């Protein structure tokens, strides 16, 4: 392979889960688990996970727990600041 060939493992992926009211936790866990295993099998972690909500209020899931995320504006500010 030449130097300029882009491989899947060299591309950083950012995955966002949008939290909605009554979201089933098993669906989030299933998605995160796949990404966790992919990171573990790669030479270096290439996926990050973020949870997004519509407002600043927490979202109640299907088990009546409150799940917290960041709004898209908060997420943009955080990444602009480099943290």
C-alpha cells in the first residue's frame, strides 16, 4: 500500500446518540458495546461516543432513570475549546 492510502482504522469516528424520552437502555448499551469492541480490536481507539439531548433537562429513559447529555450548542463549544 502507498503512503496516501486511507484505511478504516486511521479515520477517527465520532458517534452521537440522541437521547429521547423513554429511550430503551438496552438499545444504547447494544450500540456502545459494538463500538467498545471495535476500539478494543483496533490498534488504537478510533471511535468516541457522545450523548445529545434537545434541552438542558435530563431525559427519562424506559426504566425511569434520568439520562444526561449535552445540547448540540454545548457540544460545539466544548470541542471548539479543545476539551
